[in-house]
């Protein structure tokens, strides 16, 4: 169903954008530094995730569309965030009309057409070579796919390719991009979100190898994989307008004149936006007189969540930061002659994550959710304090959060955190990798370390875990059932709840028990290294038959000793 896919994949795509926010930010060094595009888009998407998570489990697409519209409007930050909010609103509204159980390429085309209409209405002077250009190109491609009656899977994959190819063309449409050797930051962020969403929806395990930089015209047009280092742009002389003003506005009554207000904002500066529906709007404008902007709007209602950014100072800080990063990278070349690339310190960032995982699949998923360094470890191979300290140092972040993902590793992680200055390294007491997934979705980059650890810890409290493994000695289950060496054990929340002879039956048994105790909506299940693809597919099919209302997210975890690890939320 459409609504279940949106609820499942939107948070995943939002997290991918958050992970790549700094890469997107570095592109935004021209011509008017309007905040940080990656950060703004990430915050906008993060607010939507919060709205979606607050919905009842049985919400339909109409309720989800309203949550996306409200969340993106309330959370929109910067020009890029506001435009993104309108794209999301339009596409979500377009999907409301689709058959929830039989989505077609024509439905996708109509949704993007709606997204294009809403987004372009929000911008008085659309500029070619931006996120709006990519949206238009993707919408055109969606129409072509619909006309050819392509499958949903082929349509979605085609749209992702078109999005990146359109991003690669942005320097040909906006000269300042080509001058600085980059593509448009908002366009790249939009394509990143699309790709992550589609990969989640279709179960794709690969991503396009696209770098957000450009080379020569011929190479750039040949393929979307063009690469070259981002150039430092330190010659920006400033804009005619110094302040970026953005705030929420609540109109007093239905007589509020949107056209007149937007016309006034255009006299105050540029990049003016007024989006939303009476009585709630999001206002954005670059101006030298933020006081006059607020004074005018206060005549017709109330303002709140006011942000005023000095773009001159932002430009200076960004230039200094990029220069520092490049200097660190250059000095790192000498270090790499002495150490392997695997041990090299990562580029400096504000917030980073370290997690422990036993399998390659687990590690890949954790990295896709924003983990910077994965320490190899788990049952029977617990990492040392020194291993975790080395991982924290490698992250090279002002603040680092460690996810031990095993009760036997928690104290080691806490000991490692004590080796650093107080308030710089925190530990979220995750006992399993699925708990880490839930914790990472609760990250708020604007919160303090203590606040983040508290929120992430609270997030894992709603996760119920299960594991299936093989007994290595005689013992007894929680209910007294004898356990013999070689028996298959079903473990729920750390307690042996089931004993059997094969993984298939024991897994089904404990999942059914957990659902009887408390019905969940989503099952995340990871196959271990000893379980074949055929066995895993058969197991998932049996679970789906036994629990038809349970949405299954099946992945290869690759962990040893535990053929199945899962969580229910």
C-alpha cells in the first residue's frame, strides 16, 4: 500500500539526506549563502518524520499527505527548505488520488505534476539550474514513463537516473555553478532524497556513483559519474541584501491578502517566498531591513519561529571551514603514507557516530543511516576499550555518540567515552543492531549531547527484539524447558522463550508470541551469514502468511552465530 511505503521509506530517505548534509552544504558557496542547504533540507525532512511518526498506525494516505504538508511547512528552513516543503506537499497530495493497492506509473506522473505545480507557484522568479529545474525534468520523465505504460519499478528507477542527470546539467544553466566547479546544492539534495526513497521502496542494494561536482563539458554530459574536487570559492563579494529572514505567520482572518503581502516582500529584497494556506504561512525573504518586514506582517497577524541570518558572516564562516577541511585533507596525505586508508582520520564534522556490528550487512545499513565508523564486534568477539577509543578519534567530530549494540559491550563503550573531555562522547545503551536503527532515526542535530542521548535512549525503549541462535551447552529455558547442546533457541528481550530443532519454526514461534502479547506494525529482520537466500525468503513468506498485517523489512545482516535477528515496532 502507498501509505505504508511512504511511512517506511520517508524516514530512511530523510536520514540519508542528513548523513550527506555536509556534502550538500559545501556546494552552497555561491552566489548568496542562504544558510546551509543540506542542513536546511535535513531539518525540513526531519520535521516531517516527526509528524509521520505521530500518526496512528492505521492512517491512510490522506492523513499522511496532511502530515507531510504540515510538517514540511512548520519545519522548512531557508529557501531550499521552503521549496522542498512545497514539492513534498504537491507530490503527497497527488498520491492521495491514487489506488492505494495498485499504484501505476500514471499515478506517479500525476503526483509529480502536482508537485511541480505547487512548487513553481511558490517562487515568483524561478531560476534555471536549480532544484526546480530537476523537478521539472523528473516530472517530464514521469509523463514519458506513464505514456509508455512502464512498470512502477522501472518508472521509479528511471526517475532517479533522470534526477541525477538533470543535476549534472545544472552548471550549463547557471553560470556561477560552472565557475565554481559544482552542481546546484538544492538539486543534489533533492536527487539524494529521491534515490534513497526509491532504494528503500524497491529494496535496491546499490546507489548511483554520482559526485556533486563537474569536469569538462564533454565528460559532464557523457555520464552522471563525473568527478573533480570541490573548489574553494573565497571571492564572494556579498549580496545587495545582508539578512535572510524566515518565520511562520498566522493571519488574523480570511481577509489577509497573499498577493499584496508577496508584492511588499519583493520590495524589501529578493528570494521572497510566501507559502501555505490561510491562516498559517511560511515567509522567507532576503532583505537589509528585517525590522520592516516583521512590522508589515504584524499588521495582519502574528509571527513566530523567527530566524534572521547574517549572510555575510555565514559566507565568511563557510569559506574558512572549507579551507580548513581542505588543509586537513592535504596534511592527511602525509599521514596516509604511514597508515592505511582504513585507519585514516575522517574530515572534521560537528556530530559523528560509532557503532558496533558483527556482519557486513549490518555495517552497511548502519552506515546508510549515518554511522561514520563501524567497529567489528558482537557476541564472542567483543571489541576492546582501545578499539572504541580509536573509532571515536577516527570520526574526528566535536561530539560523538557510540552505539554498542550488545549488552556485553556497553560498559566498554562507557569506559571509552570516559577517555575524552566531558560532554563530548555519549553512549546510547543499544543491545542490538535493530535498536540502533530506531535510535538513529531519533537524532536531532540541533539538540545537545545529553538531549540526543536521552531521545535516542527513549526511542529504543519502544523496540522489542528477538534473536535465534544455537545452544552450545545444556541448560534450561525461562519456562523450565530443557535445553540441549545443538538446540535452536528463540530469545526475546534477552530471555530464552522458545526451544526447537530448526531456525524456521523457532523464528515463527517467537514472532507469533510477541504479536500475541503486543501487536506491532513493522518487523525488521536480518539474516545471518549461515542462512541461505532461499531459506530466508521462505521464512519471510511464512511470516507474512502468519502475520499478514505485519510490514516486513528483510535485509541481509551477515552476522555470525545468529541466523536471525529481528525487531518489532
